[in-house]
C-alpha cells in the first residue's frame, strides 16, 4: 500500500526586542546563568506582568507579511504545565483569540507553486533551559531565557513531504528576517520547529493519528526527523499495529527517534484568560500604519531581480532567500559597472562555495560587497585573469585585504604586453616544432598544448585571450 504523509509545522521564533515580553530584563543571548532574570520572569509571588508593546507590533508585522487577518480584539491566556524550566508552572500564551489568523505563504516545490495555509500566529513567553551535561550527571536550570518573547506560527496540515516542510520553514525564516522581527539564529535557539506528522493510505481523506516532534533547530534535522518518523509510522501500520498519539524526541546526531511522553491536548493545559493582563485591542489605523512600514518582501525582490536585472528565476530565488545575501548582492551590483548576471555568477558560485566549505552564514562574510565589485573590475580591465581572481577572492576571506593589495602582494598582475608575449610565444614555437607541424596537419589538440606551454612559461600571468590571438596569428603565418 502507498501512503501519503500529512505534516503541520509549529514554528517558534524569538522576537528581537530589546527587553522581555512582560518585564524589562534583557533578551541578549548568553550571559552567566540566571543573571538575565527578575522576580517577574521567574514568577515570584505578588509580581505583575506588563505587556511589551513592541512584541505586539512585531507579531502584527509577521502576520501582515504572511497574509494573515489581524484581530482587532485578542487576549492572553494561561497555559498550565509543570516542567522544571517553567518556574511559574504556567506559560502566558494565547489560546482561542490569537493576534493573527487565516494566512498563507507560497512555496516552490517539485510540482510548482503551492500555498501553505497558516492557521494562526500568537504571542507567548519562552521557557528556561535545562542543562544536562554536568560533570556529576545532574540537571541544572538556567532561567535567562524565561520571558523572552516568542511568536508561534501554526501551519495548516498542507505539507506533504520533508522537502515541502523545508521549503516552508526556509520561506518563513526569510520573511521574518526581511521584516526585521527576529534574527532567526537557529544555533542560538531563536528559531525552532515542532513537527506534527501522520500518514494515511493514498486517496484517503481521513487523517491518521499524528505524533509530534519538538524543538528541531536546523533544516537538516527537520528533514531527517520527518523522513525517519514517516518510515516508522508506515512500518507500524504495515505490521498491523496502531500509531500512538505522543510526543517523540529526535536525536539528529544519533539518527534516533524515541518516545518522550503522551501527547497533551488543549484540555490538559487547562487554559483560562490571564487575569493579570487586559485584552489587546488594536485600532485599524495602527494595523494599516504597520502594513505601510513593511519592507520589500523576498518574493517581491525576487520578481524585481528577474524583471529589472535579467537574472534567471533560480539565481534570484537563491540570492533573495537571505536578506543579508541580497543586500550584499545589491551593494556589489551598485558598485560594479558590468552586468548583474556577472555579480550573480560570483555570488552563486565562488562566494557560496567558500561559505559552504567553511560553514559560514551570509552574516559572516568578512569583507564588504565593494571588494567583490573591485575584483570584477580588475578582471574587466585585464589586470588579472579569471583564475587569478578566484585566488584573490579566497585570499580575501583570510586576509580581508582589498583586491588590489592582494594582487600586488601575490604578483598576479596579468601580462598584457603584446610584443613581450609575441617574443615568449615565438620561443615556445621554436622549442616545439613537432607540435607546430601537428597543428598545421589539422590536429587541434596541438594548439591547446602550445597555449598550456605559454601559460606555464608566464606562470599563468599571460592574458589568455591575447595568448590565443597571438598564437593563432604566428601559426597561421
């Protein structure tokens, strides 16, 4: 039997406000354990929370950017559960009246464009963090993260594969970065994914029993966890068993998927309206003002690159997926006097190759975009060859020097002196009479050999186009 996978994602994104959601403690990542917290975010008796207005603004902007309807009236609720990283034994979240609902985003998949529905986006506070890797085997808790503001973006169960899930998650990350509401640093826990997954026989309209996998913090682990759980559920069904509704844990390092606990339902959390906070009431002109402040979003920027700059859709899609990379490209293109496709080729080729090899993010490119524009200008002027330019580009990652400085230091200036090259090439021909005869006899490989000998003689500094022209002129003469 063939099975269809049904996936819904819950994406938690930490908002990049300066202070926490209900107090004025810093949201700065790191710091000594339990130093970024106060009686309010640790829930000591008698304290009162005060809602951070910036949290509402950022959540509304995220909703507008994902085509959501913004609620004029919403409220905050208590979600009760008992874990050691939640000192109050409840989380302030939103239940039945979220800030944003009914949105969608469009992804590009193997079968073309597809809309993924967004059920809701709501605001809530983050929990603390448990530290298990202690020398004596005990577990410690750090409350610094308690009260850091989150938005939870809940999708409809419209996703049908791990690759669609990845495309959706990448698009959400890109949108949040463009709008400027989250830094989305997955290595710091700013963006985390919960996967709700079930399988059903192909053609069936009835949903299967779902499981949940929580706190996946990379696209790689998201894909691996989905593929592993899909196979596990199919094996259970084909062996005659039943899938149990539960929360499971994915260990990406070990490639293991294990049961964690039975899955909670809404009634298990005993939601009720937060008595210490008033409802959130938004005026329509406030929402429209925030809409007018939205920047150019990734899909709009991609279309502009295609129409105005003539880039292929694939190139435009890759570059605009990262706001930092898109800004780097635009700055380089503004300073370069050639065509945008040349810049795109270097960004898509050499830049992304080195970044991947060194495990760098776009934010970690160690030199300004103007340096790449300057390097491309040196190629166009004939100062250096294309192969020499690749050496200079890689050296820029290490030394962070300007291209001209590196070219001079490494002695990579291209030989463009026609008379000097004629003399060198004539000497090559004199030393290789057999190859000259082979060329005259129609053996084209001989020409390539003579070009190679010239480049070897000049230590790769000769202008290749000039070498080809002079060599052909001398041979034909």
